[in-house]
C-alpha cells in the first residue's frame, strides 16, 4: 500500500510548478477579494449588515454564471458533481459557513470596530492550518525549513493585520459599544471562516474541479443568507421593501460580489494546489488590497499623521514578507506522500478512483476525454447573468465622493493583470482542472 | 441503494461533523448577539 501511494504522489518537478501556480492564484485571490470591498465601501452606509451581505451574495451567485460558465460549461460541472455527489453537501456547508461567518463579521465590526474585528477574524488562517494538518496531513514531513517559512509567514501576515487594524483605529473610528460580545463574535467568525477551508480541502483532495465546488458553494451562501435576511429583517414583506429602497445601490453591491467570486475561484485553485495551510494566509493579503483601495483611490488617509503612514507602510511590508515566505515554502516529496495517504483514505471511504484523483491533483483534467462541450443554454445563462448587471447598472446611483482616477486605473490594471496572467497559467498547466 | 450508502458514508465520516458543529455554533452566536 505504501509503495502504491509513493508511485501515485506527484513528481517533484511537477509539484514545484503547481506550487508556484497555487501561490500566484493565492495572491490573485487577495487582489480580487480586496477589490470586492471597494464597491461596497461607499454604499455600506445606511444599509443593515445583513441586507448588504444578502445583496453581495446574490451578486456572487449571479457572477458565478458569467465568466466561469465560459471556462467550463454546465455539462462539465454537472458531470463532475454526479461523479462526486458526496461533496455536494460539503460545498453547501462551506457556503453556509461563509454566510454565517460574514454576518458575524459585520456584527463584530458594529460592536468593536473594524480595527479589532479584522485582525481577530484573520486568525482564520490558523484554524485552516490546524484542520489542514489534522485531517489532510498538510505540513507533515515538511521539514523544519518549510515549517518555519509557513508558520513564520502566517504569523507575519497576522502581525501585519494587527498593525493595519491599529492604524485604522487611529483614523478616528467609532469606539466600541459591546467590546466583550464583539470580540467573542469576531473569534466566532474566525472559527467559522477557518472551518470553511475544511470543505475546500475535502473537495480538492477528492479531485473535484473548483468550478463545480464554487457552483454549489454559492447556492449554499445564497440560501443561508436569504434565510438569515428573512429572520433578521422582519419577514418577506419588510425585506422586499428594504431591497426596493436599496435598488440604486444594488449594482455596486453586485459588482463587489462579482469581484469576490473571481477572487474565490482563484482561492479555490490555490487550496487545490498548495493546500489550505498555505492558501489561507495568502488569501488574507486581501486586507492589504482593501486598504490600498481606501488609501489610494478614495484618499481615506489624506491628511493623516506621519505615524499612521509609517504604521500602514510597515504593516504592508511585514505582510508582503510573510506572503513571500509562504511562497518559497514548496511542499517536499515527503509532504506529498503524506497528502497522498489522506487522499487514498478519501477514495476508500467514498469509492473513488485514487489514480484519477491523483491525476487531478497533479493538474490533469480527469474529464478531458469526456465529450462535454458547451451547449447553447450555457450562452443563454451567460447573457442572462450579464444582463442582470447591465439592468442594475442602468439604474445605479453615482459614486457619492471623489475617486482618484489614476489610482483606479492602476488598481484595475493589477486586477486585469492577475486575471489574465493566472487565467493563462491555469489554462496552460491544468486546463482549469 | 447507492444513494443510501453515500449518505451513510457521509454520516460515518468524523470530519463531516466539524463544519456542522461550527455552523450550529455560529448560528447560536448570531441569534444571541445580532
């Protein structure tokens, strides 16, 4: 059995290129998830956290049926889901965890402010690392050098988050209202977000395609958020009234959702190819990009003291150093063997073909030989989804405060660069498998 | 038959209960502090 596992583990040269691919998609996830905060930033005021979350999740769901549908059609996705139907409940659970965690996060921001809430819920990467180590044998056999890079990098990103949070609080954020409860809720959000990585890894150690997982994940998010909104916003009639009032701002919330789903897709590929222990902290660099949008595009730090500028610059450098440390921590052969044992266990438990699963984890597409071309209805779905964005854009409110258009161009360039670059690499190396 | 065995395998998987417990914990927290 040991020999069989050794034969099936990914070869070292292939695993190094997949590691770089996973790292780059992890960084791209940060870029797009950070950008997701920008459109919602200027419409957040005046809307309840639950309504904001619901609108964004609906945008995420709609966004999933735009570009991602062009990558792999519905035939491919449903075939993949049929082959691994035990993972459907996992993807739904993942989406439900995200929705509840996100709502807890907004409650925490209300109670203790972003400066305390953000660093606290960023500890989700530690929770993800724990589950990765415990259940999927990540980092086992990694050696002290790789372990130091991953743990050191994760710690550096956390320290950066704490300093950024502190710098934000110096800008005159509102004081805490219910500090004890707010801290508890923020820790709860971290536990839920960190545990959300468990379904991610569960899916990929079983060779599922990220596009299939995201499809069901977004349904889990939407259903959970709808139930939460109905429960907390006073029932269907009241919720409908609030959505009608929010109509002019819906486009921006949907746009945030679109950015989020692109970021999440990159995060899923990162989780598949480098595991959750490494992918989670890289995703958390989204805080840096969120801050860059605030500081550079919206001028939130204009006229701030030298201390704040030094803190923000220092924290950003620490976060970048942490992310770089993780990017150099490629899994050695022993760690791949350890991961292969976990993968074999999944195959035995759920009756999957281990050879096919290992091929998928090595970047191959197990369904490549199956004729699953895009059908005419895939294009109808894309047109309808894009149509929703166009209709909402027609009635959208204008941005209520000035933006620096040069910095908008720079940020959009970074987003498009990461989309085109990582998209090309994913296609070339894995055919979006 | 196959459907039943898939469901049984999911419930017998100890990892399955980790996100379930976390979700219940999160919903309870929300209900108390929202």
